[in-house]
């Protein structure tokens, strides 16, 4: 893989979603990511159904492309010695263990920098490595709940709802990838590595953005509003004759155009609806008028009329329609990757498009230990006899 991080080597100890997704972002940018897994079983997501076959699940395939797999037992002293040899040749160590696990494995930043003073250690955990709750367990659902996301997701008066996309994990993964890039840049300037401490709770809370700021400003605790917006009206999904469509009227020129398309031109000058602030105050009266009107035509009919006027709108697509969207397909967001056991498999593409970086062919997620011999022989100079001895000792 070529790319802006083509000379960066990352040792990835992470499991499940937050860490592997973050390291995959870096792999998509060209970094050599070596996923280090236990020889027996490897990353637990390898066995989460549905599966291509035993040892390779759709879940694992989705977050581990463009990586290499090294099967290595870090619980054994010899396994750690091999790991330390790799640390000397690497730039970043990536993990998502709970606080204390790295120290027990001898893979914490204070230990690693003795072998490589320039190493960058990026740790993702549910609540970070400091604070009163640092040792608590947590998963995406727990983080969405605690960081307020579930309290503002769903329909008013209904039970709390988890967002369909696991933002509790993905927010931390993206911040971690960004922090690694920043740390690499800092090291270029200072020559010094560092420890990165990413809390998934922190990151999910940071995603509250304007929702939190509204509360800070006015003290009103927000609740769920369905597909709507706290301050913009209309900005939501509407049922048509057959399907739902989404409408985003963020500026007044779109409100005027929408009224014309709907055949509701008098609403433009109506003293209750002529500005967004007024529409928000009188939302309970306005929305039934719009909802009734949208039921008169099909989604396709409305979307064509709205597109002709340049009004922000879209179908509320199911996943199958997303993966056949001509716009996404034109930007290589569904691509084929080479898998050593299954040939060509379809995976999501890399959303980072750069003028000076040519998009490369994807390698699918590796099989467990697929690159073990390659890494030990090419990076560390181990002979076939040495590698075979390690296998017999169940170290790899």
C-alpha cells in the first residue's frame, strides 16, 4: 500500500470494534498495520456470525482490511521478547485494553519506550486511564447511554433507543486515528514519542456538539425528537404515498422553494411560519399540514420535484439501496478486495480521497497468523528452523 503513512509501521493489539476500526483507517492511509493476535482463536470477532466460513466473519472482515496478521502469545516471556524486537522497528503500538492490562503484559508505554524512545502508544478504553471509573467495563451501548446519545435518539414518549451505527465505538476510533497522525507529526518536529489516552466516553460526549451547547446556554434538557432537529423546522423525515423521504430546510430560500413545490405558497408569507424561529414555535401546527401534503405523491415523485428546485432531500434508504447508490459506487465506496481463502470479496471503500494519492487495491482482512512467517523472517531475520521451533512451543 502506498499513501501518506506508507513508511509508518503500527503494531495493533486491539480487539473488537473501536481499536480495529481506528487502525484500519490508518491502514487505508498506507500504514503497515500488523495485527497481533493470540495463536488460539485470535480476535473474538473472527467467530461472530454471519461468517464466510469458520475463522472469518463478516464483522471481522469489515474492520480489518489492509492489515497483516501475526499470531503471537504475549503472555509468554519469549512472545514478549519477539514483540519488543518489533517495537524497536515500529512507530506506533495500538490497543483497546482496559487500564492495567498493558502493564500486566509488559506492553505499556513506560516499558515500550525503553526499547524505542520514539514509540507512540495509543490506548483506547471505555473511560480512559484516569478518573474514578477508569476500571469499569463498557461497550457501545453503555457509552451511548452514559454520554447522552440514547436520551436524544428515538421518538418522543418512547423508550430510549441506541443509534443503529455504533458511534460509541466509532467516535473513539476516529479520534484515535487522528491523534496518532498528530503524534507522528509532532514526533517529526520534536523527535519524541508519546502516550495517547483515548476515552470512548469522552469522544461520545464530544459528539454532542451543539446539543450540549444549547443546554449550557439555556439550561433546557433535550429529549428525543425522532428524525427532527432541535432548532430547525422542517428538518426531518416525512411519509409519502409509499416511502419516507428526508427534507432539510436549513435556510429561508429553501423554505420558499418547498412551499412552491408543495403547492403551499401562502405559507411563505404566513406570520406563523415565515421564519425558522416562528416555524419552530408553531411546529405543532405546521407539521400536520406538511405531513398531509407529502402523502399525496410517491417518494420518487416528490424527490424529482424537490431535486428540480435544488431543495436538500433524500430517500430514507435501507442498507441494500445504500450499497447500490450510483453516487457511492462512482466514488469507489464498494470495492473488491483480495482474500487469501475466498478470492474476491466485496467490502466498503476508503472515504479519504486525495489528489496526490492514487487509490490502491484493497487486501481483505487477513486469516489468523497469515503473515507470521513473513514478519518474523523479513523484519526480524528469523530462520525457518527458528520459526518452526516457535510453533512447536505454541508461541506463534
